[in-house]
C-alpha cells in the first residue's frame, strides 16, 4: 500500500519552531494535508513527542516518535523509534553527552513544552541548538541499542549535514536511508546506493508536506516503516 508521509517535523519545543507548532495544530494540519504518517523530530529532545503521539492516536494519524540529533560533528541525524518509551529511554541515554548551556529565549527562541491542550507547561532550560557530544557512529549505535533507526538528515544541505561537514558518506555508517533536501543541489554520485526520503523539516504549520511523498509498504504500522527505513524488510 501507499503511505504518504512527512517524517521530519519540529514542534514549538525546537527553538526555531514557530509557537503555532503545537501538538493539536501539527496533527490537524497533517490530516488536512492528507498525510498518513508523520514523525515528530525536535532538536536534541523528545519532551513534546509523547503528547503528539497521543493526539495522533486519538485523531487517527500515525505519529512516529523521533528526534533530530545534532552530533559533535554538527551533523543532523533523524532518529526514529517504534514506541514513545523507546524514544524516551534513548533521550535519557543522551543525557551524559548534553552540554548544559542555558537557553537564551530572546536570542535563540523559546523552547516550549506543551500539554494535550496545547498549553505551555514549561520551557526546556538548556540550549537545544548546541550539539550533543556523541559522534555520528556513537549515535547510530545508541539509537540501534534502543530499537531505533537513524536517517541522516538533509544530507545535501550546505550546513549541518554529512556531506557538508564530512564531504562524503562514510561507507562504514550503518544506514540504509538518507533524507534529501529537495531545494538544495544534489551530487548524485555521492549518494549512490542509498534509499532516499523527502521531508518538509517544517518549523511552521504551512510548511508541513503536501500529500506528495510516499512509501510503498504492505502494512501501515510504525514497525513496517522502520523496517523499510533500516532496510530490514
Ligand atoms: Zn536539521
Ligand atoms: Zn529539522
């Protein structure tokens, strides 16, 4: 079956995410757009993921719990999990590697933790724009150890990407799928052999993908989607 997706969406917890990127707004917009599955992928934290997953379940939208981690190479990697508890365990495992630099909301943006009614119930205190002190290899291992799948984000973008920061895709990296940024130039020879996905990286509601990008899988479950992304079909 065809599953229309957008697997890279930020909430109002990401400092660069718009205040309107609340759980209910995200889920409702994804449904209006006609998507079958989304992933919630805030920078370096999972604190809003549980509520988005819950609202998705109530509204009939599949929501993959995820995170966009910035490694110590300043490379962005999307990490996806089957269960919210797996993501939260992974989040805790990252704790020793976090640089606890206080956020400056006026400078970097607010980092709002919200509840089921989209009300702000707290602010994440440390700057989420800072890297987490793990290497890409370490991150992939840690994600896998928690049952997750890594997808290097926007690999062809000119910043915070594997190709921009390392110059090539290291063959030793155990990834099957990479995310392509549709508006950046692509050097096809550098990404040969990888499976590719295309997401919005939305920080504003209106940027959430249209019903445009699809996966071909036999069952609409997170488990099947993760198997597809990891290549373990
Ligand atoms: Zn990114
Ligand atoms: Zn992003």
